[in-house]
C-alpha cells in the first residue's frame, strides 16, 4: 500500500482538524492580536468601496479556525463602515465539523461550505489566513535527468516515477513541490472576479519566489514532528508558492498584488497606530501584552517577513490598501 503525498496529507489533515483543537498545538495571527482581524475587516471595507460598493456582497472566509478573525473583522466594520456591514452576507469555507461548531457559536448568521464551488456567484470579498498552507501538496525529486514522485508507504516515503514533469530546472536530488488545490482555487477566484467586482486576500507563509526544497512540516503537541507519523495526530503544512499561486490567477486575467511581507502590509494598514490607541485604555500589563502581540505579527525576525500578503482583484480595480 502506497499513497500519493497529497492524498496522504489530505487524509491526515482531515483527521487532525476533525479530532483536535489545532489551537492547542499552534497559534495563528488572529489569536495573537485582535488588531489583525480588525485590520483585515477594514481592508475588506475599503476594497469593497474601490469595487464600487456592490450590495449585497459575499464576505467569505476560507478556513476560519475558531472564527476569531471574522468576529474581530465584523466588530471593526460594524463600528467604522456600517453600510458595508449591512451589505455583507457571511460565507465560511470549512471542512472540519468540529471547527464549524466552534464558528457557529460565535458567528450565527453565516452559511458554511466545503469548498469555494458552492459560494454563490456574485460580488465577493474573501479572506484567508493560514488556509493555503494546509492544502495538500505533491513532491517530485530530480533523479538522473528525470523526475520521481514521493509516495507514502507503510515504512515511510518512497520514490517512483509517475510521469509528472514539473518542468523546472533542478539539480539531481532537488525536491520540487506543487499544490494543485491552491492553484485551482486561485484560477477559480480569478474567473469569479472577472465576472463580478471582487477581491481575495490571503496571508500565509512561504518565500517570495518559488524555491526548490522540501517544506512539508508537522506540528504535534506544539512541537515539530515526523510528518509520516500516524495520520491525524499532527498538523501538516507546507510553504505557499506565491509565484505559482499568483500566476494561476494572472493567466485568467485577474490583477495580482504582492506577495509582500506581512509586517509591511500590516504596518501600512495601521497596525501600530490602532494597537497604541487600544493600549491607551488598558492597564499597563495588558497594554504591554497588546503591543507585544503587534510586534510579534510584524517584526521581520518573527512573523513579519516569512508571512506574506497577496491579493487577487478584479481587473480595473484600484490598488487595494497595503499594496500601494
Ligand atoms: N484561519 C484560522 C485557522 C487556520 S488553520 C486562523 O488563522 O486561526 C486552517 C483552517 O483551514 C482550519 O479551519 C481548517 O479546518 C481549515 N481547512 C484546512 N483544510 C481545508 C480544506 N481543504 N477545505 C476547507 N477548510 C480547510
């Protein structure tokens, strides 16, 4: 019995997200600071205006986790841009029944989907934080002038020719990754935003340009672990290939902005000003914790540089905030 890596990763992550509280194992940006979700909510509102303020508009989140980003975003837009709040219909793309239940407790008036396909066609603003990194990848290894695919067998990884040629230059032994669901999602979103004024924003980690190398990683109980341990016991992720993700939308005709470092993006959206404002009303210890959260998201040697922001927008739309 051997299995393609993407099939193994899909199965392992489905089991993991269905049975674990992932947030016991790792922390994501929305859980670090409320200003993250608030800033993305305001990004969505400003971008909605750039698109001509279509109403109604689908406000979609891919992989909402605990729902924190959406809750923070809605709080900010209710206060600052009530006409956007009035116009939005919330759609959440989430496959984990366990996380859906958690989201339902915090966001009542939403419609849940397994994938983008069932989100109604029409104007849309989509947000996705650490969603793309969870999508299953394939890996290919350069061997003797050809390519082998990495498969998962009972005793670990094996290599076999599968006829797939990633068509890139590589040295013997180099590993090249492909995330087919991410590229398909990018093309699907691009087709939608050609039909209706729409935008999608993703924040995730990965290098600025495609890089050869094995980026598959597993976190079990908060610690790095063997990705090929028992499926469902660890969170499996891989670096996002922003070059290929952007190109898949660009060939369809979408405008692509970024990737740019998350720290720069958040700073331009006013992360520190907003954090300072909030901190002024807090006890010194809470205020210090809030400032520390903002620095963790933005500082280059922490999450500010490895994480990137990329936006896909309808052709003809002005540059969305943070990418100017
Ligand atoms: N955005 C949240 C959660 C990130 S974890 C945060 O930043 O905290 C990844 C999320 O994507 C989880 O909600 C997980 O259940 C969901 N997910 C993973 N793979 C998915 C898939 N193929 N389809 C839909 N949702 C998926």
